[in-house]
C-alpha cells in the first residue's frame, strides 16, 4: 500500500518546519540512540485518525546559491511533482506578500489539490485578519497556530478529503519488490541493466540522467518473480534538480516506501559520503530489509585484506546497520550480481519470519539468566513474557513491570540474543517494552 504524500509549501519564516514537526508528531525525533542516523529531516511518516500518510517539508530543500524566488519556485515544483495534496502555508502577521502571490500562481497551475493555511493565528483577535487570504483564489483559508498546535485537526480533515481514492499497490503479495538507492552516479542503473540483461534504463556517467523511477520486472530461473523499483530518477518532466542532493534523497523515499528490501548502493571508488548514510538511515527507520552493495569493486586495486578493510570501514560508518549483509559487486564485469536475487529473497523471508512464543520466551529467559536485568534507583526490571506481534519488520512486545527500566543497552543485548538464535540477517527487529496489566 503506497501512502498518500502531503507537501508543505510557503515562503521563508511562515513556520513550515514547525507545522511539519507538529503534523509528524513525535515520529520526527529519531528514537534510536545510534550514531550515524541523520537528524536532518525533510520527510516523515505521520498519522491522523488512524490513517497513515507521508509529509514533506519543502523548506528543508534548498538551492543554496540561487536567489530567493528561484528557491521558492524550485520547492513549489518539487511539491507539485511529489505530493498528492499541497498545504500552502502563509502567515497572518505579514498578510499577503508578493512571494505569496507568486507561489499561489505556481500552485494554481499545478492542478493538484491545494489547502490554504494561515499560520500564527495565536489568539481570537487575529481570526478576522484571515479574510484577505480569500483573494489568493485558493478557497477557504484555515487559521492555525504552529506554536500552540491550534487548528491543525480542521486542516488535516480538509487535507484528507483530497487524498486519492485508490493508493493500492499494483503487484501481487508473492512478488518481492526491491529498490536500489544511493547517491547519483554510484551505478544503480548499470546494476539493474546488468542484472536484467537488457538496456531497460538509460545509463550515462553524468549524475542524474535517469528520467524517472522505472519498475523492472524479471523472473529468476526458479520462477520467482521480482520487481526492481529503480530510484535513480533525479529529474522529472525535464526539470533539472541535480543541484541539490536532498532532492535525490527525497526521490528515494517513495521507492523505500514501496519496497520490501532496499539495496543501498555505495561507490567503492569514492568511499562513503554523508548522503549515503542519510538515505540508508531512512530505509532503516522504515523497517525495511537492507543489503549494502559496494559497486565498482572491479576498479579497486586489491591487496590481501582489501575487502576485509573496506568492510570494517562500512561497519564503522553504518554502525546501526550491523544486521545488513554486505556484497561487493561490479556492474561492469557482472561480478557477484547473480547473488543479488537470492540474497534479496533471503532477506525478504527474514522480514516475514514468525517465532513461536514458547521458543522466544526460552531465548529471553536464557538471556536474563546469563545477564540479569538492570536496576534503576533500587528498582529492578522484571520481564514476564514476550510475544511477536508483527512482521515486516519482525516486532516483539516484551511485557515488563516498568517500561522505563528497559534501558537501551539491555534492549540491544536482548536483540542480539534473538539474532544469534534465529536468522534475522538483513532486517531490523523491533522490541517494544509494555507494562503488564
């Protein structure tokens, strides 16, 4: 199921990031205390009245050297490309500005549903000031206050009215969907072409030449069907977006959302960059299966321990992906590419693995016997029972006397014991401490 996407657009200083954080709620804070997961957010998962959707903060996507209006136009165009519904955010304090009128004109031509929000209506006296915003021609303005959280419910109710009716996935559940994500020019398209054996994707060594995300279906010799969601699309409808790497990251999110397994492609020649970590961090947070592919391995001069040393570097830089297998490949020579489908299938199986409660509890109790639960202010954590409540990713609820006593390090210890006993290579597993009623 593909989630609807909402983008927040507006000129600077109208409070886009505040509204973004409000809508995304606590999800915006990365809950894992793990080094290397980026905190620079332009995209988040959100929920309203039990329904999930994705939200984009276009204020986080900038062309640093461009004039202000060019930047604003650029952000509005990204919103029009990526979103199902656009929240156009203005501010009651300044009234309608020239920039607001220009953005309204751009958005009006998009044909996308636009919901007009007037921010900073912090008290009842300001409500009468919203009527001038009718002149933008975008329908009813919704008064809100990001700093106080006022009016967001009415705004989201209106947004929800415009979500597309059918957001379902077009593939059968038995089909494994995987995507290749990574910086421009790491060789994603070349890997797809080499795997599929035909030129299905335009390949060029200029970063960002793939025109759009392209789904490629192929069947392995055993008859297993796969869909490759190629995320190399850095340009859309002829617009050139390569000058901001954040946009290429944003394009990957939609594909991550649709994938069962995500292949994070690294460039062996260039080493690991910050953007690699950012994209991988989102796949990790989304709970997807993950494989790290080190491409262009054919051009690296080898010595006895070259691969082992590179693997050490990858493990250090991606400490939070300790569970992800690493495969060294070459799209040019097709080295080890034949191993990818089997690895993807194995990771997908691990994502769907269910553990019997009796076996799970044996492992947990053995772990507690080997390393007793911690105490805090004289109070000891007691673990009563554990059960698996979900797959994709495998999620376990552990019933305890007080969830606050489940320290991060002890949860990690339990996770490691579970991983040692059952095969969870390539997938996150989630442990949720819950107070026993």
